[in-house]
C-alpha cells in the first residue's frame, strides 16, 4: 500500500502518545518520516514502513506542492542581454 504523505499533513496514529495526544504533524519525509506531537511538541523519527502501519487516518492535508505552472520565473542571464 502506498501512502501519499506530505510535509505539514496532520495524522492520527493508532496508539496514544504518553502525553495524551493523538495527532501529529509531519515535518520531514523520505526514508524516515519526522513527526511532531501537537500536544507536547515532542519530535520523533520513524521509518516509513512503521509509520505506514501506525497511521490510522490523515486528519488534514498540508499545502500542496507548487505546480510547475505557478513556479517563479528564472532570472534571465544579464550577460546575454548585453551581447
């Protein structure tokens, strides 16, 4: 199963954190997923395969990645303008 997770997503995990919180914000993606408890702000790194099993629901999606259509234009080379 592929889990489409992005930075700033808020997830509800299957087990409650010792502080009493259930919801976590994703702060890093890659081979390991970095999450922060929204109750006590504890940071945790979890391997992707364990994270996938630990997630119960995605409560809120973070901001979508920028589209190539809306990307900022690259600055033009000033040397080519003077030629």
